[in-house]
C-alpha cells in the first residue's frame, strides 16, 4: 500500500512539474513548423525567443508566471490545432473534440496549480463549452489561424480572471474587448 501511494505521489508530481514545459516546447516547435509569418527568419527567432523566455520564466519564477505560461500554451496549442486541422483535413467533429479536450486540460491544470479546483470541473466544462461555441463561430470567419487562436486565448483569459478568480471584471472586460477589436482590425481579411 505504501509502495502504491509513493508512486502515485511521484507520478502526480512528475506530471505537475514536466507537463507544462513539455507541451509548451512541443507547441513552440509546431509554431515554428507552421511558419505563421511567412518564410523569413522571423519564425525561427520568435520560436527561439518564446522557448528561451518561457523556459527561463518557468525555472526562475514559476508561481508568478504560471498563468502566463498556461495562456501561452493554450495560444500555441490552438494555433497548432487550427493548422493541423487544415493540413490533415481533419473532420470538424474530431477537431471539436480535440479542442474541447485541450481547453479542458489547460483549465484543469491551471485551476489545480492555483488552488481553484473546488468548482474547477464545473468551471472547466462551462469554459470549454463557451470556447467551443466561439471556436465554431470563428470557423465561419475567413481569419487566419493566428488571429483565431489569439481571440480564443483572450476569451480564456477573460473567463479565468472574471469568473474563476473574481477579480475586477471591468478592467479585464475592457482589456479583452480592446484586444479583440485590435486583432479583428489588424487581421488579414481575404478579398472576395
């Protein structure tokens, strides 16, 4: 019994400590692979900057930077999901299931790390359903995956700070709306 308890704690700590850096590194690699800024050297430089910066913040100031790193992971993961869906012609229902599972796992991880897991599963399901609806709505807009991922991450950000952490909602709502307007105004809309 003690043996299983030890391995269970060790496995939980191992998952807790290395899950975020592993997924963040994987999604940074996919970000570089899909080249969101064209064929120039900017993709490699940005990927290197993201990797070294996130690794530094995770090692040196993990507690302060954890929310930012989870939001960065969700942004890069959503960007990779959009590109993989397009590249492999994944059916919409499979992409929706993958999206729901990814957002749910990101939220549960963040809630567990920040000690907000009391109603975390209920909030995670609610957030995942809300973002799934936004994911479906954005699939009809002719935006690039970078803009769609940024919009969904900003909605995740607003939900986390307004609903879960119950911080000053007006500040985060104004910030989220300003970011959404900025992203929609600067996105490349195709001419029809």
